[in-house]
């Protein structure tokens, strides 16, 4: 067979068919391939994964890169979009200033501004996370502590501690048995069915009235006095104490997490439903009701901070008794302040929502809620800084005053009071003296009218 090669035709380097120049495409290297072969080559590479970003000329001996302009020209719409996603993902993952938001279902990337002073960043989906470890934002706890806490919550070690603290092995089959209530007569589950005494683990056939009956064991008490059970009981007691301590912190950590989720749902409901209703009832534009949204946003943030203070407290060294007592005092004050704000935003707001018309007390409610929001924000910001600094205000010898140092945390954001120990009380006294028309609350630093005998914010007596 005779094949004629016309001078205006070009041979494709893949299928070896002849095509007119209009049906041939080349990369920068000039190797000619037909449109059909190019499309098949590009589509196959894109469907194979992100390796398509380093696509080269189909010629085995050529390393010329295939640019995005050729991808856009030859690839179908679906493959073109997939290529763009690979390209964006490559840019984000190769950049030191951008990261993907770790929130479930979010495909946004976040850019970190160097020099912002904090590793906490917030995505457009409202999820806040730590730039360093990509876990949920966790100030005032460092990333190492967060990793240990999350591992502890998911590890099997606490299950073993619970088994050790709340069960004993069957003397015959060695399976762990838990005793809920009742007498000391225990019967193992089938097929073992061994009957034994819970205290001394001896066969129940050797027990009776002479050994103390169903609710005591003279053999156990005698052996315990001789030191036979000291090691086993000591290990069981240590496991029980460790479990109780972990449970104390974990339950409160989880409780604040649940409260935060509830507050977040209430915030979204306020933004989408209640704010418009409040505007209609009180005859005020929504722009003047932002203080309500700010209060709920502050509650959500404070719940997050308070949650992580329990992880902070769990890893606080046991031997630093003064620092631990001071931390628990500050944590208690933070909880009390947050509860006041939460109650005001949740319960007192309902009175304004349920009113039949504009309320004459609404302006007083505005002042109270805005004041509580400001006070709570100041306290928590300074609490976070204090914990991040390792509670450096606490004297190692235990000479630090809880009252004085806590007022530093509560009042240092005012600008007139320094962070040094003891300066907060002086600042408060000078304000009382210099401004005869108002007085500052010793607990929350709120400025009250001179004639008031009780703080308008925290109800603390003057």
C-alpha cells in the first residue's frame, strides 16, 4: 500500500496519524501531537492525582513542562476544575503562611499574618484553631499539653485504671469482677461460677458467721494488719485516686465543651431569629443591638478558655501547692463572672423578647449586659496572660496574696493599674479618692455611682 504524505500534513507522535497543522498542538519543545491524543493524555494524568501538576511532554526523551494554558484549552470542564483544585491545594500546602481549615466540611484556607502575637486564627466558617498544631484554639494551654490531654482522653490507660480501681480478679478464672452493692458473697459468671469472698478472695465455703458473716471478713482484717494485702491495696488505692482526679478534670472539661456548643447554637439563633424580633419589640434598629451579639460571642469564647483551664489544672505540678490554690481561686472567679454574664444574656434577655412593646428598663439592661461583657472580657484576657506566663505572680515561698494578685488580673486592663503585685489595690483606692462621684468595685472593677452600696455588675457590697 502506498501512503502519500502531503506537505501540509503533520504526523502525530502518539497515534502516528497524519493531521493538518490546525489539528496539531505542541508544548514549548515543539513535539507535535494531535488534539485527541493530547486530551486523552491530559485527562488520564489529571485523574491519576496531583502528579498532573508536574505534567511533561508525552515524548519520553523530553522534559518540557505542560503549562496551565494548555490544560485550560484541551481538558474538559470537570477535569479542568479538578486540576485547579490540585493547583490550589499545592499552593496552600507548600506555603508556610497558609493552611487548610481543619473544621469538618470546610474547604477554606487561612492565611497567617506574621507578627499578630497569637497562634489562634479564625476561618471564615467561624472555626478557631491553633496555627501551630491545627487543633482547636486552646489558649492558655500550650500545644504539648493539648497533645497529652487529647491522647489521655483517647488512651486505654484510663480503662485499665478503672478496672484496677473498681474490680478484683476472680481467684479461679482471673476475670475482673465489679461489685456494685450488696454483701461480700460473690459468684463469678458462667462457666466459672466460683463463689468467693470479695474482701479476702477466699472460697466462700470457708466463710460463715465465724468469719464475720455476709458483710465483713475477719480473715481479711487479720491479714491486712499483718501486711499481706498492703501492696495490692496500695496499688488499687493509687489507681482509684488517679482515676478520681482525672474524672474530676475531664467531666468539667467536657461540661464546658457542651456549654460552649449550646452557647454557639444560641448565638446563631440570636443572629438569625431573635435579633430581628428584639428589634421589632423594642423599636430599635438592629445596628443598636450589637451589644447582645457581642455578649454571646464573649460567652462562647470564655467557655472555650474555661474548658482548657481544666487541662491546664490537671497538669499543674502537685507539689506547687500555693500556685495550685491560686489557680483554683482564679478559675472559680472566672466561672462566677462568666455565669453572671451568661445568666444576664440568657434569662434577662427573655424579658425584653417577651415584652409586648418597648420596655422602659431596656436601656438599663443594655448598660448591664454591655458592662458585664466588658468586665468578663478583661478578666479572661488577663487570666489567659497570667496562665501563659505560668502564674509568675505567685511567690514560690507561698507569700503571694490571692486577693491582691487576682485583682491584678481583673483590673490590669484598665490602664491605670500595673501588673506588679500589690498595685491593684492602690489603683482602686486612688480612683475612689480622686473621683467622688463614683467608686470602683473591689471584685470586678466596675465603676458604680457614688450613692450605690452594691455593685451594679456583680452585686458585691461596697
